[in-house]
C-alpha cells in the first residue's frame, strides 16, 4: 500500500473565511452568519466552514494558518465559527515583515522547504495582486494550487471542490 503524501494547504482568514463586507447571500444561497470572534465580528458562510472541516479530515490534508491573524485564528476565530483548526500550525510574520518581499510568500517558502511539501495549495484573496507569489507558484506548475477568492465573497463551492480534487 502506498504511503499517503501530505498536501499542505495554506489558509488566509480575511477575504477568504471572513469576507470583507459581504452582501446578499453566500455562494450556497444562505445568509451570512456573523459571530463575535472576541477581537472583532466576523462574517462567514457556514457551508464553507463545514467544507473546510470536511477537507481537514482528509488523510493527506495538512492545513496551515497563513494569515495576519496568526495565533488569533486558532484561538478566537475557530471557536467562534466552529472551524476545527485549533491545532493547525501557524506561520508568523515575525522577522519576515521587515523584508521587501511579501511576508506570506517568504513564510510559505520556508514552511514548504521545512515540511518537504511536494504539493501544496495556497488560499489567499491577495494572491491575484501579488505577482512575485504568483510567478513563484506558477513555476511549480501542477505541484501547487492557488485560489484567490473575491474578498467580498470568500470561499465558494468551486474553491472547496478544487481543494478536494487537488487532495485527491
């Protein structure tokens, strides 16, 4: 039996799990839910949270927080919205935010190298606007999946389906 090869999934919060000023209904047609995450209110689609929780149970999935929330994501966001990400590793901007490169790219590159990730997914609403990150990821071709949600809508059914297909 072949060993399961982990796939790292780097997840942002704002604009992804917590859209900026969402209007109307979610991608699933439901109403946005607002929760008190202790430090601020967050809006989220319960179906997106359920989808992330389901993906996190996949034996190959290794979810990693890559967000300006840093440790606040597992500590405050997760219990507020029911996301089971309290034990996911958290990448920090400390030291990286003083460099000219986008700190998230530098932190992700270091984690990919240290974790020995052969394949990984990066979910961040800023990816479409970060040309260095896109170029670096595109060079890796089918080893990486980049998802850059509309920051006003966050994760969609299509995004979750793409992650599921990438995990295999």
